C-alpha cells in the first residue's frame, strides 16, 4: 500500500477507541441479558466483531502489525432475533449432505427393497439415481441418517434450523419453493454438524500433546536440579494460553 493510501495514526487510534467502546457495550449486554438468545447480546457481539476487524485492518495498513486475538465476523453468527416472543407456529428446516461412497452397496439395498415390494427387481434399482429414489421413498430421513453406512453413504455437513412463525402456513402454500423465504432473523435456534469442528478439536488436542511432550523435558531437568540441591523432586506445570 502506498503512503498516500495509508490510514493516519489518528484513524488507527479512533478505531482502537471504537473497540474499547464496543467491548464495554458487549459486556454490559451480557451482564443484563434476559436469556441465552438475547438479541441485545447478538447485536453487541456483531458490533464488537466489526469494530475489532476494522481496527485490525487499519493497524496492519498503518504499522504492519496485527492483533493477538481472533473474533469471528458478524457473518458467522445469526442476526438478532425479531420473531414473535411467543410463536404460535414453527418450521424445522433440515439439510444433510452425503457422498455416495459405495454405489454397489446402495444399489444392492435398493434392489432388496424393490424385490420385496414388487416381487422382482426393476430397472429403477439399477441406477444410482433410481436407487436413491427408492431408498428415500422407503425409509424416513432420520433412519437414512442413522443407517447411512448400510446404504453406502458417507455423512457430510448437516444443519437444523428452527424458525418461528406467527401462524401455521396454508396447506400447499410453500411447496413449490420450500426454502425460498427463510428469514434468518426468525431462527430461534440452529444446530450444525461438520467435520470442520472435529478438525478444530484435533488441532487443539495436537497442541496439547506437543505441550505435554515439552513439559516432560522440563520436568526431567527440574527434577534433576532439585534432587541435586535438596532431594525434593518437584513437578513443574507449564502455563498454557486459555483456548476459546
């Protein structure tokens, strides 16, 4: 970045002050929150995330430095809830992704179902497309999820959203485009499952294992030193930064 385009020191300072203000507002919202899904906390969180991101960018552009913490951006969280306090109706939206890991197993299962229903195997069960139609027509989605390996499927990401509504939809009203009018601000809660989360846990475990190995080296040296001085062996625990 050229010197002419760089932010001024005053702009960086102002961004830092904005972070301090947003931090105070977030703490105040947390202290007086009315429940786990208090919209004021979500709003304060998003404001803090935006202020921290802006400060980090200006700090880097001006001084080629970064902040030592990471705050997820506003896009990573749900917007503030604006739905009814006492919903009269709700919708549950589910998405589950699968990979066809074993096509032959999938085809075999479809052939069994087709043979049982029609006393013989037909053409439908001979293709992956047709086999999927047979199996998902025969079994509930939850049973497919619990037995996905039996059907030659491998689980991917999944998510479940519970959205609030003022009243129950008219039968057949949204069937042509069932996921078109989902309002994130009416999501009461959501539950996500992803291998990404497993990777994060594995990374933390790996770091802990490395720390444990380092601790062992320190302990050995410490025990030798203490033994040489007064024979009192002590265990040294290395400090670790607190994880989020």
